C-alpha cells in the first residue's frame, strides 16, 4: 500500500509511466471505463476546492468506481472535534482509497499513519499539492514536449503557494532547469523549499520583484493567486493582492511560445483578456487534472497492470 503525500514519493520513472497512462486514457477512454469497478474513492475535503475534488470524483466515476465524502469540515464530525486520525481510521473502512485536503501542513502524514487504504494528499495548507504537480507536469509535457532545459518563472505568492513548492521539487529532478522567482519581499519562497530543491541541487535561480524585467526570458510562466485564506491580517492581503496582474500588454513582452500556467482559481492576477491568447494554458491544464488523477488512482489500486 502506498500513500502520495509529496510529489517526491513518485520517482521520475513512475511519473513518466503515469503520464503515458494519462495520455492513453485521453486517447482511449472506453478502454478504462471499468478499470476501478466496485472500488470506492473517499474525498475528505476540510478546505474548499473546485478542481481537485471534482476532478478526483470525475476520475473515479470515469473508471467505473464510486465516490463518497464531504466537501467542508463543517459537514463532517470534525465540527464536533473528531481528529483527522480517527476520521481516516473510520473512512478507510468505507473506501478503497482516500483523497484528503486539509488546511494544516502535515495532516496527510497523520492520515496515512492511521489509514488502512492509500491516502493521496490533495493539498495541505501552505505545504504541498502533489496531484496539482502531476497535472502541471502533464500540461508541460503536452505544451512543451520536455521537462529539461526550461526556464520556469514562478510569480506571485511563493511563500504559501503549495503548488509552487511541489512543482519546484518535481522540476528540480530534471537537467538544465532554471528557476526565476518573482514575488514581493513578503511572499518569497520559504527557506525549506529553496534549500532542499534549489540550493542543495545547485540549480540556477534568480529572484525578482518585477515581472516585466524577466517575462521575456521565460519558457513557462507559473502565475499564482495571493491567497486570502493564508493571511493573518486583512491589511497585508489588501496591500499585496494585486501586486502582479498579467495583461495582454505584458504578454507582448513574452516569447511567442511561452506557456502560461496557473493552478486556478484566479482572482485578478491574470486579466481575462489573456484567456484567448494561445499561450494561456490554464484551462487546458485544469482539464488534464482529471486524466492524471485517473492514472494515479489506477496505479495506487493496482488496476493498471
Ligand atoms: N488547483 C486547485 O487546487 O484548485 P481547487 O482549490 O479548486 O481544488
């Protein structure tokens, strides 16, 4: 039994296998529509979600399985004070696999320790979001055709942005990667991510506060939302929320084949006028999330053999 807590729980080779499987699922969906028949996925979401929860549920339904779960802590017995450990110990008696989102960093580790079935981290606080990273990698594979020799810019909230932390960890395993970190001073990449995934691996990186200064060098621009829910005071959020807004005017400074990714939801950080630019990949990216989650569920349930 395997749990997926961090993207590094999967080797580069295993990620390649998942991407190939997701590609085959996209091309031949009928081949897989009974792959998880009689299996049940539990989605335990203690924090709001649209894409992650619904794409997990859509993935399991498209594999012929069934789903149960809750979409907010308030509708579960967490509201009565039940611990994550007890919740998961109980739910693992009702389901074959669990996808869990929780606002506290490390909660999926506790869940895995008390589960009798595989646990997938569907986002833990400002820590990690491995299945978003699989989604991002499938998107990069489709849009750029490679993972090495890319200059990848991360822009916005790099401090609390769990999707940023996970994707930096994943890309740090490929050769010729360069990172450009664009954020206000207060939202810089945390030391643990920089040390473990960039400095320890001698990866080339630069830090900027201005997007305009570097957008022309990027192969991929990964935009992020300034996350209101991670701030302790409203004043700081209001001051920082609109620090970067990608507009059609700014896109004129970018390479003609630059790829704009965003885990979504967006608020103001990408102007809607950018959506019609062929370099805007974020809605395609959200769609890919279903297929890579289908591949992951099949692998963890040994349904891909
Ligand atoms: N990208 C992502 O995690 O979106 P949701 O919060 O809607 O699941």
